[in-house]
């Protein structure tokens, strides 16, 4: 049985504080250097996540044992880089990053439609850094997050975050976030959400992903079918130490009844996600048993 995500990501407040201090003093290069040892520590001692990501390389991508082990270390290292990059921009430090928008015009087209839109993504690459670059666009972006994810870290960074056209909508058990999403779309804003994780007890939908059936959070696809706004599948991946590439698919609306629209949206999402995971396998950051 698929093990659901527990609602929290790797890392902690003390680690973020250490890296923020190092970044203030020397920039990203010393932080990246220290990260080599941190990644090796996780490679050796984080048994559950290492087993899960090793299985991803071996079973889903068909890597040899040696190549899969190297892939695990690379995965930890690049994941650490994305966390550092995230801290740099959230803490208002000097950011050396550049990004290429592949499909930027799709965002403008969605806003021009007058009813907002949804951006559905996954835990591949670094979506949060892409959000930072949205500040140069005349677009309000709302990012959905689980209540428990990085709660202490968000509290620490909240004091140093710079104002920009981003808003966080917290996913709560009382479904109050649905009203916030509705208001955002009514105001012709964009709403971003990940569809590749779910917490225990959440409703899921099954789909064939990389040759085997897996569970996906059904919520994002229900929202797409309910609000019937344009949907773009968006992924932001790291291509070098300081350069990112953001991909956005052409917007699509799911206007059929939900029994048809929800599976259709899932199929479109999986097709886009598979392409990016195969292209950037070192940046697939789901550290639990994803497949049944």
C-alpha cells in the first residue's frame, strides 16, 4: 500500500538559520560546499527516504545499482541546493539567479480571460523560486500549502521576507481554503497547487505513472473541474548553479461533468509530469514510497 506523505518536508529551523548565516557572510558557494557533506550524511543515515528514492531510480527508471546509488546522492545534493536557493530569495538576500520562462505568455493569456486560472505542479525542481520571479509580472499568485509543512521555518522566514505579489493559502481541515481560492479566482488571480502528495486520510485518485499505478491527491483536479478556469501544468527545474527553467503548458479548461473532467485532468497532468521526471530525474523530491 502506498505510504502517504506526512505533511512535513525535510529540514528544520536550526539548519535554515545556519545556512542563512553562512549565506549572509559568503553567498551560495560556501553553502553549496557544506551541502556536499550534509547530502552524504542523509545518503548514509536517512534509511527510509534513501530506500524510497533508490527504488525510484532502480524500479521506475531502470538504473543499474551503482547508477541508482549515485542518483540518490545527487538527488539529496540538488534538493539541498533548492532549499538554499529558496532561503536566499525568501530572506531578501542578494539573489544571483536567472530563469527562463518557457510559456510565460500563457500566464498573461489566462489573466486576459478575466477569470483567473490554476497552475498545477509537483515536487520536482523548485517551484518556490519560480514564484519569486513572478514579482516582475503584473499577476497575483496564490500558493496552496499544507498547514504542517515547514511551519517553524515559515515563522522564522516571515520576519525577513520581502513584500511581493505572492500569497500563501493554507490548506486546512475545515475547508476554509476553498473560499480563499474562490475569492482569488473571482479577483482574476492565479492559484498554484501541487498534485503529487497527499496526507493520510485525504481523498486520492489512481493513475498510471512511470509504468505503475500510483495515488495522487484528487483535490487539485476537483478544483479544476469545479471552478472550470484555465489550467496550466507548470514545473520549475534547476539547470545550473544559478539558472532555472520554468515550463508552463498551454491552458486547458475542463468543462465536462466531474466524472469525465477529473480523470481527464489527471491524465493530462501525469503526461506532463512523466516528461519532466524523465528529463530531470535527479530533481524528483518525494522521499516516501510513492508507488503501490
